[in-house]
């Protein structure tokens, strides 16, 4: 697979990491973001998705889950024949299948990705599952650049299903920790609750894990809520009611709303979970 020009749609945390980590392997790196701020000097900003799609043979979509299909639809008519569209977004199998159809109909190749854990601190070595007819070929090319990808299926939907089912558990655990710990803090019983968790699940450092979960959701609650709505779609597509996925989305959205309102503004990212819980408790209405 001969790929020379890299394009990134979305220049948030993930887009920046991939631009820097992969840049040396391409003749050029271009990017487009609806809210572009401080691009790396070696990256060329494009004025539109159309301009980026026309000039790149590998296009990576790294936007929010809610925009997965819209970005594919906007980029597809302008993609080069034979170009590869790598969709990193956390979307349901059904959403990825719809995106695949519009990209393939335009004469380009669609490869879905399931990013299996937080990109930081792994960088481009974050484990990624790939799916689609070109998944195996792209995996070989990506791994030669230092990535950690595995082609799991020649069809679209499998990689996303793995990712989404995992997210119900991981994001669900984050939501449970935030609700449990904050409530325990409100009643002053956290010193009794956490030791019982450690007794039941001794392999988990519940104190440290709590701080990490609060920090990540405080920073990325909106993005996580969107992903959980796609998880809910995944459950619906399987024929079940997404009771848990919807509740998890609501909890992440609540934390995102609190962060946007400034409730967590004075809490350092590395602060212990108690600092986050105290800020949330202080913002309670009488």
C-alpha cells in the first residue's frame, strides 16, 4: 500500500498525536478542523475538508462520535480514487457501515478502526483494531510506521462492535466510580467504602483509579457521552434496550456540563478524586 500524503480531519488531542507521530513517514501532512488552534509547524492547515481530501491519499478522521457519518459524507465526493479513509471515531457498527458505503461509492477505500484504550500515554502505539477489505494491507503499512494495529475482519462493523462493547464496561465503570465515590464523600463514608472494594477486587488500586477516572471524564466528558450514545445505538442495533448505555451517557454528560459551567475549574488534572468530588458537592443546589 503506497501512501505518501497524510490528511487529518480533526485536530484535537488524538489528531495532534497522530500528526506528530506519523509525520516523518509522509511527504506531507495536512489537517482540517472546524476550530483549528496552534497547528504544529510541520503540518499544513487546509481551508476545507474538500481541499484536504483532494490532496491526500490517507485521510484519518478523528472527530467526535456524533460527527462520524457527517464527516465521511462531506469528504467522500472529494477523495482521490484509491485513497484510504481511516475512521478512528467511536461509532456504532451501523454508523460505520453507512460511512463505508458513501466512501466506497466515491471510489476510495474505507477502513474502520476501534481504538481500544486512551491514546495518551500510548501515542501512535495505542492498540487499534481495523476492519474492512483493506484492513490487512493498511495494518501492515501502519505497523511499519510504529503503530500497533490488528486487522480483525474484512467486513465493516466487527472492529466497532468490539470497541463499543468494551466501552459499555469501561465508561460504565467510570460512571459508577464517579457516582459511588461522590455519594460516599457526601455521607462521609468513603473511608469505609473503598476498603471493601479493595477486599473484593484486590488487583485494582481504587484510590488511584478513582483519581484517574474523575480526571479523564472531567476533561473529556462530552466526547465520552457522545461515544456512549453510539454505544446505545450499538445495543439497539443488536436488538436490545440500551438501559445501561443511556444511563452512562447521562452521567458523563452531567460531568461535562459541570466542567463547562466552571465547577471543576480550580481542580488540577493530577488532583486526587476527593478534590473532584468536593467541587461537585460544593456546586449542589440547596
